[in-house]
C-alpha cells in the first residue's frame, strides 16, 4: 500500500511533536549549574532538594548556584562528589521543581531514538537528538568507578550538556550525559549507577573504594609450576611493591608473591582486583590465594579504603 504524501507529512509532524513534548517534559526538571568560570553545566533535579550533575563541571567547592526554569537563582552546596563515576550531588533548599521521571536504561536498544536535553544557561532548554549507538555490559572508568552498563548515544554534546539527561522518546530520563569519562566520545551514566552513587554520596559524602596497598603486574605461570602445584590458573599477578603500613603489608604480603585468586575469584589484572573490591568489601576480611617461593599459600587480608576524594 502506497502512503500518500499527506499521511507521510502527518506521521512526521506527529513524531516531531512527540519529541518536542519529550524535551519539554524533561526540561521541567533541569537546572543550570553555575560552578565554573565559563559556561554553566546542567543538573537534573532528583527530588527532595537534590540535584545530580557531572562532577568534572564543578570547578569550585563554594559559591555555587543553580538557575531554575523560571530564571530564579538559588544557592547550592555540594553533598558529595565522585570523580570515579563523574557524579556529583548538590543540595538546594526550597526548590519546588518536579522530580525527573526516571526509566531503566536496560530497556535501551541500539537504534532507539534518544535526546540529550540541557539547560546550559538562563535562556531555556537545548536539545540534541540521535540514536543509541552502542550498549554493553558493566565497565570500569579510567578513575576506577563502576558503571552498571555501557550506553553510547550517537548525538552532539554541545557546551553545557554535561550533567544533563539522556531522554527516551517518552521524555523519561535514562541516564546522565557526560564528556568527562572519555576523551573522544560522549557517554551516558545509566540511572541505576546514578541512583546507587547518589545514595552513597548522601549517606557518606563519598564513594568508598577498596584497596590492598599492592603494586602488581601480570605474569604467566610456567607450565611446570602449574603441573607441580596441580592448579588450573595459568596466569596471576606478581607483587612488585608493598605499601608501607597498607592492608597487604599488615596481612603479610611480600615482594615476589604471585597472587592468583582473591575471595575465590581468579585474578590476573588490576580490573579483576577492582571487581572484587566493591564498597561493601571495605573493612571486611577476604582470602588471598598465592604462590610463594614455588609453594601455595593463603593469607587473610582486610580490605582498606582508598584515600582521597572519590578515588
């Protein structure tokens, strides 16, 4: 059946109006965040006086304001920030905006139409539209943050768009856009990650990240050693230095030890180590299985908390 030009135009206008409605719906919950020298960034009103934005756009810790949709300027304070996931939470007293309508990013598929919406100043909302270019499993950022799902939208991130939402065709927020986690492309931190990190920041002011106090590098175990010890692992991590007074030194680690399993999981990379050291592990004891002097050994190590803001 051939569609008439009138029907095609009507369908196009309907889609266009739906996308404009989605931008308008999302824009009601957006503020401009004034915390850097040049252009503002965008913040998402999460409800209960809480605004979520991109951490890398906060160039100062004090004298921060947010601009509301009606043009009013209100003082904001940092409740917590995490460089690892590029998420910061601001508290704003007396704000009366509707909370953003959230949706699970798990429903996103490659090819879905999405919009980046922003309020990069006092002149209203801006938007960019495109499609979901790639989705994937959980991944770890260059700064050690755990992101629940890879979401890469193919759209333009204009100045001030970081901290703003990625919005589906219904106007629901599926994540926070940022240019701070990759040098060459915009990424979206899914709602599940934002929610998890925001809760930790509000309760503790930071995201706890475990560490052992070891410097290690990957090694391949000699076949003769694998056979003699009757082990399945063929790779591990050799300890090249032990931090003074760190968790590993207190547990008895020595330079030259080869770590092959942590908490029952095989480890042969720093990413594998970090996957074990989630925030809930800080302060708990886990078992490290290793090779020392050609013989198997085990040590109990209490996971420490990595020092430094958001590190």
